[in-house]
C-alpha cells in the first residue's frame, strides 16, 4: 500500500521517503520519521492519519502521574532524532565509545519465550544496535515499534514513531528495517 507522505527530504535522502511510502506503516494510523546527518535535519516526514484518540491516553493526568519505568516518555520522531543528534556533541569520545560496548548481553528473560529467545545487548543506558550504518550505533527500541539511535561514526541520528504498533520482538518490525536500510544506503561512504 502506498500512502501520502508530507515533509522535507534533503538531496540524497529520497530513498527514505520511498521506504516510508512503501512500508505500510500507516495502514492503521500514522508514522513519523526524522534523520539528522552531521547535525542537520535531512529527513523530516509524516505519513498517514492520526486516529482521533491517539493522544488521549498519554495526555490523561492520571496515567502521567503513575511512574511506569521506561513507559512515561512521550515524544515524536523529530524529538528522538534531535536528542540522538545532540548526544555526540555533548558527550566525550570515551563516553560515546562506552555507549556502544555491550555490558549485558543474552536472551531477554521478559520478552523471550521457550520457542523464541530474543537476544538483547545493552550498554550503560542504551541498547547496542546494528540498525544504522555501522555497528557503533546505540539507541533503543520503544513500545509498539518506536525506535531511535545515534551512529557517531557517521554523524547520523534517527527517530521513528508510529500510532500503528507492531507487537513482537524489538527490531522485528519490517517497517523500521526498511527505513534503516534506506538510511544506510544514503550515508556517504569514505
């Protein structure tokens, strides 16, 4: 299914728009994708329609007042990408390297099932990812398939949010994989 996509894309990053259009990310809602390269926003896209009640629950004061670890953050793709673009400018080179070294690795005992072990790798505060253009990416998968990462080696940051949640293992959403492959293909090789 091809959907209408609005927003801006810098020259050389057109494949990201095509990947979002073709991803099917908006069959039941909306999706936002944002990419920063070398500190500049090169992709800022919104697709699909937002359900009428998409933001009713997160705005409920009763819910916002309950401390739910790893679930009380509410943002969009642009906010996630900006945060991950800022981190390499705010942290030392040693700290950035430390964020890509797995301190804990193995099957996730909460998400895994007897028939399917879900392997996770975490550094200090972030998931160690290989979703970007190199294995030096760190970030995190979020509820329903939101994702963000920073790839300091390529000065790249990515944020993705959707109102059409994917229920499954982290990194198992084909929509995000299509987008990260498209972004990786746009990154200049040295």
